[in-house]
C-alpha cells in the first residue's frame, strides 16, 4: 500500500571545480547536502551534473542522492535519482527511489518525491511503498 510522508528540507549545493563554459551550454558539477525534517528525518548526500543553456530559463540536471535516516520511524537508507529540466521556464522534475537501493528497515522501498518551494523553503511530499506497509495515505 502507498504511504505519504511530508516535511521540509534544507539544501546546500557546493560547486565542484570550475564550470565548463562553451557556446550553447555551461556544464557544472555540484555536491548536494540536505537535512530532511518531518516524516522523513535524516540527511541526503549526493552529486549533481547540470547544463545551463544560453537561452534564459532552459537547463537540465541529473543527480544521485543517498538518504540516511528514518521514514515514519523506520531506520535505514536508500537512493534517489533526480532528473529535471526547464524549457524556457516550463519545468519538469522526477525524483524517484532507485530500485532495490533500500537498506535495513527500508529494504524494498519504492516511491517518488515531489517538492514545492514557498518563500525560499523547500517542502516535500514522498509517496512510497514498503513490502510490509499496512497504513494507507
């Protein structure tokens, strides 16, 4: 059964090396450090690659992020795959659990995280399933 976790997170992105600037797009790499609070409580650590084009509002990023902590009280870790793009300001974002990446009490975890940024604060909704979950959304 699907369950839903909600909360907030803080994120710090740190550039890793100098961006690769050329006509068409600038390529970059950053480390990701997050602090999750709420139904998902813990830390996220990852790496992000980005391409920002010469056209305002057009860019893309991909990232891999390992999350370690507790999800509704269940301890463990898992990995998110991020894929985001913006075409002249119209954005699409997918953040999904990497298959079979759950460990400890989060073994078998599947799901997708969505986010909403309001007044600079990052809010998340994480719809997920675990093999032995019994409570519904």
